[in-house]
C-alpha cells in the first residue's frame, strides 16, 4: 500500500487532503493513482486531536511539530518512495514575528532534510501569495514569472521557505513542487473565516475604498485537486504553480454573494450594510503593521486590515496547461457549501 506523508492535519486543508487522498474528491473525475490504495502518516501537534482524520489502519498519527527534529524524523522513517505534502505553516503568530521563521523556514528545512535522508520521492510544498506581495495595478495578475516582492514578515518567511525548497531541488535527491494558493474558502473553515461571515451578516464587514479591489480565492477542493495533480505529474518536478479559482473576485462581489446566499437560501436576516473606510485606512494599517513587526511583535487585526484595500490576483494558466488543473467550484458555490457546513456544525452566524 502506497504511503503519503502529510503535515498540517488536522487543520483545514490537511484534514481535507487526507480525506481526498483516501477517498477522492466529490465532483472531480478520478485522479490517476498508479499506486492504488494508500495509507497516510500525519504529523499532528501534541495538543490537537488527530482521531477524526481516518481509520487507524489507513491513517497513522505522529505527535510533534516542525520544530521537533525527532518528530520530523519519525514522520519520514521507512518512507522511501513516498510522497510528502507539506501543508503546515504559521500564518498568524500568537505574538512574536520570529515564530514565522521558526516554523515556515527552519521547520521546512528540517522536514525536507529528513525527507531527503529517508528517500522520499517528492515533496509538494504549500507556499502562499505573500512572497509576491500585492499587484501593482488592479488589472495585473501574478504568474510564475512574477518577481519576489514579499508582503511583511509572513511573505518574507514564505519566500525564504521557497528558497530552501529550491536548494533541495538543486541537490537532486528529492523532487519538489511549490504550490502558491490564495485566500482559502470552503467547508471546515477556521474561526477567523467564520468571523468574516458573521461580520458580513451583521453589516460590519470592512470595505476599503470603492470595494473594487480584486482577490483571487481558492476553494478548498480545487486546491486539493491541484496538490494531488502535483504528486503524479512527472513534469511538475522543480516547478512552481499558482493555484486559485479561475477568476478573481472584487471585495464587493464577495460580500454581495455571501449576503445573497444567507438571505435567499439560508433564511438569515442580513443587515445589508458595510463598514466603509477610505482606502487610506489600509495604508495607515500597513504602516502600523510594519512598525509593530519591526519591534518583533504581531497584531493580527491590524495586519488583516492592511491587506483589505489591496489587489491580490493571479493567473492559473500554467497549472491548467501543465497539470490539467480544472477548478470546478467558484465563489457562489464555495460560499454556499461553507454556509451549509456552518449550519450542519451548529455554528451560529
């Protein structure tokens, strides 16, 4: 039985990717799996519950995190020829900026070294849009030729992570693929995404400027599809791919879509208001964010506000052309599934 190694479970993406690896994806044509049935070994932080990831005969849990050298070695033990999906990463540190580098850079180096020593065949590594920063103009789209222009410390940490991946690729002992997704959406979302849905319902979602700034979004199953395609495509070795839904959405469209679904399909009372702020508010938040991060500290709300007036949009043409990537879910259906998941989980919006 083929072996898959995975970091990032039981997080949002990691959990879904375990399920997709074992069972396939609803509404997606069967992806080629020449190795047949598989088992998945997951690196799970000691304080998290990994029991829901799957049956014990198919899913093995290794306790530890990327800062634990012995746990990383245990994840990769006896894994010659395996595939590694590295989905773990720190986006919003609890307090200190240094944690971004400890996890995203040092942790990735530690993991890839262990994978290389164990004879892992290929590592598919999850990056971010942040190493490329923000689009200079609304009509621009990032592609794989776009230069590094990292946004704040998180973008810097992911850029350094990508460079570590390139170093391992150059050594020729471990195949690597880098995937750059954008803003996630879909069922299984974390609390911060649910908080945004509540803000939209209650009329407090911030719209900076005219709200026409564009954001690429990535439905969770579209991303899982791309990751699995990266596993099996021989030509993906050494490549980087942007992955998102096929088109970008304006902030106005995102908020309008969620409002419409809440009211018309889920019977929720919606305020139909926005917290309208000048675009300058995003620039001021960015200055404050930069100053705070220079002090080695991190404040999530200020950082998020600093991005709310930015254009962060990409092209997925390379992934479509080389991987056969075919995103099947766009904004409306993705948000419909998110809202249905909230209701099924008893989450009050």
